[in-house]
């Protein structure tokens, strides 16, 4: 006799567990835990964004809106790409979504059938692999390689060599969560030429492309792709504009994708909330100074953290080129789940285990440092308490 849960779809019953989410829940059971396992900073959403959103609420922008988002926001994203990337992205290629996660779900659901293969560069945020599972695709992973002194790198030959006749898409996160690795424009061009010849999609998560420490933005596949290439890029307001709780993102697709994404979004979620999109418009128009302030804080915290970690011979980490994560490993600690649990039990600090980002990053730990210096100092003290000096 079937149990009640067996009445659900088998693919959902058998979804791979997310160790990062499980560790977060474990840490939430204690009141004294410093939680740096999630990917968000301590800064609240700026008032200029909140005020514009409040205006929209007062003006009655609380009704159903267009499934693909407010035309004004879709248009403003085109203005943003022109201003920051010097790209011409027309409104009919921009689709507003209720989070970057939703954008990724729509992208993958629109192109994958049951049994299709996806080649993914790892370490990678687990939710993206979960989206492939829900679409009943199969993921083959190609790991980034870590070299002491040089950090993380991608072997493009290895990536392209993993593609088979069954491959439907290549999935890349750049800048990388959790490593901070950034794909170069030359690497993007090479991968794009390869996929263009074979009719394979590229799905690129570019949520962190404004979090580069030595440039205004990271390279985007949109800079090398033609408008009709099989390329979709995912983005979000969450990180750069401190809007994680707003659940507002966008997807840029090829010139022929609007109708397909509109129909999929119609049946999936009916589009994002109306009033939040006016906050998004304001973020894009007037958010550059706030982004700079955030980057200055994150850079200062990264320098401080790296200086402290460098004094401990047990810790191995290279400075990331982007994002607000320290991805590190500790000598003698090969079980990242056990270490993450000990950080909570013995140190009162919650961090993300590396295995949450794929089997190739077992033994690693991810820490978000986009917090106040006081909180970061306390967190580093607790880490040292657990691992010693």
C-alpha cells in the first residue's frame, strides 16, 4: 500500500537533498548562532527604493500586471544594459520574474524534456541543479580546478569534452557562487562558438555580475552572443541592491523567445507582483552609488578576512575576484557536513558546507562576509575557536 507521500510525483519524492538548507535549519534551532550560511548582506533595502515602492502601493499598483512584467521595468533593464554594458537589449528579450530562482526555473523548464542532459560547471548553487531535476533532466558536472596561489579556473577543453549528442544545455554561474571565479570573455566566446555549431543552449546565472572587485561589471554572455543565439541569462535584484526578500529578478532570452516564456510564465506563476517592480525601476535608475558603497564594504571585509585567514596555516583560501563569499578548506577536515555541524555546536556560527554545491567541493566551506565588521570579527573569532590556530 502506498504511503501518502508516495502519491506525489516520483521526481519530487526523489529530489536530491540540499545539505546547505538542512544545515541552515539546524542552526536556526539555536538563538546564539551567527548565521553566515545564506547569501545575503546585512544592509537593508535603501530608502529610495522603498519609498518608490510605497508610492506604487498608494497609487493602487496592486492589481494583476502583464505576465512578463511591467513594460516600464522591462524597458529600464534595457537602459541599464546600455549604461553599464553598452549593449542594446530590446524590451521583447527581457522577462521580469518573481526572483532569479524563478528566472532559472523558467529558462530550464522551457528547454528541457525528460531525459535531456545538462552539463554544469561546479561548484554550483544547489537550487540550479534542483531545477534540472524537477525538469527531469540529467546533470553531468565539470569541476572548476583549485590551485594554491592561483585560485579557481575552468578547463574549457574539459567542459566542451563533456558534451555529448544528448546534451541540451550548458549551465554556468559566473561570477561563481561559491568560489568567486569569473569566466573571461574569451572563454565565453569559445564556449558560445562551440554551442552555436551544435545547437546547444547556454544558460548563464549572472546574478553576481555587479560584484566584481576590480571592474564595474563582470563579463556577460550577452556581450558575445547574437540576439538569436541559444543563450539565456538570469539576473536578480537581490544581491547588488539588497533586495533578497523582494523576490524580483529577470531573464534575458533570444529574440524569438518572448511568446514561449510568456506562455510558460502564464501557467507557472502569472508573473511577479506589480508594486515591487516600481522599486526595481528605481533601483536601476538611482542605485549605482549604493552598489559602490556595498562593494567598498565587501572589499574591506574581504581584505580583513583574508589577512586573518592567511595567519592560520590550517586554512586554505584564495581571494575571490567577485561575490561576497569566502570559500575555504581546513587541513584535516574532509567531511564538510561534520565540520559545518561542529561550527554550529562548538562555535555558534552557521556556514554552508561545500558539498551543498556539488560532489566536487566536498571538504570546503562557504562563508558570507557581506556583514558589519563587528559581526565579521565575532564570526572569525568563533571559527578560530573551533579549528584552532
